[in-house]
C-alpha cells in the first residue's frame, strides 16, 4: 500500500508510474488526497473540541469549589454540547479514515524507474537467455503423456479424489518431487537463507499484509467456519512473521526460505495451455523472502536473480529471464523478473519463478519497520520462487526424454538416487 503522504508529495511521479501500468483509475490518487484532507480537518476539529471540553471541565471544578453553582451548571451544559460534537466528529473521522484506506487499497505500487511501460506480456524485456531453443523433433511427447507412460503422475485419479488441478504422484514421480524440494531448500540454505516451516493457512490480516487481499480473494481457497485462507504461496505466512515488528538495524538483512503446498483456485482456467502440470490448484513450491534496508534492496534483488539463475543452470534446462513491463507487473510489486524454462515437447516457454521487489508497499501494510540511529523507517520486502515444482517437473520430463527413458540431471540424481526413469 502506498502512503498518502507519498501520493501527495510525489503526485507527478505516481501518475507517471501508474501510466506505465496502463492503470485507468488515476482519479483514485486525487480521491485519496481529498479523503486525507477530510481526515486531517476532522482530526483538527476533534482535537480543538476535546481541548475546549477539557478546559471547561477544569473550570467547572474551580467554580464548584468557589460555590458558584449556577455558573458551574451553565459550564456543564456547554460540556454536553462539546461531548455531542466530539461524538459527531469522531464518527466523521472514522468514516474519512475508512474511505481513505479503501482507496489506498485499490492503488497499485509505482513501478521502479527501470520498468518499461506496457500492458501485455509481449512487451516484457528479455534480458538473458541461456540457449537457443528448438523442439525435440518427431516422436517427442508432452509431459502428461510421459507421466502416464512411466506411471509418474495420475491426473484422472486426482479428478476423482478432488477435482481437476489436483494430480497424484507415484513412485519415481513422487521421489523426483521430493528430491527437487530438498535440493531447492539446501541450495537456498547454502546461500544464507534461514529455513522456516510456516502454517499453510493465514488469517485476513495476513492476506492484507502481503497484498493478496483485497486484490486476489477470488483466487484463494477460503475456510468459512474459521475465517482462514489456504496459502497461495509461502510468501504470505513468512513475510507476515514480521508484521507489527520493529527491527533493529543490525537484524537486517533477513533472509528466509520455506517449502509449502500452494493452493490457487485459478477460476476460469481451461484449455490446452493449462493441461497437465502447466497450471494446478495445488502444487509444491520453495520460496525465498528478504527484508532489506531501502538503499540495499535493488542490489538484493539482483542477487536473488543470480541465485535463481544458478538453480536453473544446475537443472540443465534452457531458460530465459524477463523484466516485466508495467502492465504485467503484479499489483504490489515495484519490479519483477520472471524466469521461464523451455518446454521442448510443447515448444513454448513456461514461467517457473517470479522474483520481485515490493519496496515499502507490503511493509506499510505490515507495519514492519527498523530503527537506525534513533530514526524509524519502513523496510523493503522482496520474494521469489526458488523454485515452483510443476513446470520445472514438466520441463525436466520433456527436455530429457530419450529412447532409453528420461534422464535426470546430475545435481538432482544425487538427491533422487536414480539418474534414469524407464
């Protein structure tokens, strides 16, 4: 969430940034400033009113002690008027604060200066590509057919148990999943990330803290009786570990990694582009989260990009890195890099990771601050996938199919204890 003072003091920059996103509701910026003006006005009037009421209350005590009962009663009637005015002003103040907050929740983050304007994925910048890519040629089959051929994943059985988007993994398919998770966690821990095992459900305050609410409630599974949400990513509970926390400067940077199941409703997802593992309602993912001093956050972002890049090199997969344009950047992010792997059998790129800097957007909602030289300021929050399992699995199966079976990259074979699926 952007702070209203930031909107007021940087209005031209905000409008320019929202323009990069193709954001149409730019009038919300003026509305937020207007509601803040109302809030300030009612707060000033309330403070004045309460001050006068306190002053008269002291006078009443003095008049009573001096035996001036009539004057004291007259003063009491004035305090009743002030009390009534205060109640009215408190309600107006409350309404103005609610209107301001509602508007602020609707305004996305301002893109970083390096982010280019654009409204579609086609306008994203390709900043790195590891290999020239091509299809596997005649006879290559997509991962859903490979999964069936080698009894790795059963999509139809998942439909029977839960519905579409909930696959069941068997044998070497399940072991390969487990091996990838362990490898990703070990890789992250070796890079200085502290492993965390967080809850897989969160409350409403946590959803608001990281920006899933009110923007993405339609994509989240909700447990009505307990008023809890199944997490769409470990980013949500891990980042919320630091909600309402005042950190010391020496605590930074904070680097966490976590494995979790992820649950996404993905309403309206149909067709060949979501077949197999391309898009699921439940999947495994390993996340990395960082809290940084503002001046260090973009260097930290580049470091996260290099870390994810090193994982994909170990996986021996063709991949590319994109810097997203304004319109394709997530609501809460200031800048995002996407990683895509090449699916040789499907002959298309599959997104497997997003690494983002949110600057103070999440920290404002979280009230996550740090103290430096007696001054309190907001941290910058960052996160990324390192990595999401489904499309990594799809690419590993498709790109490594041979006449003898599916070859497992050496780094992962150390964990899976097999180097071939046949």
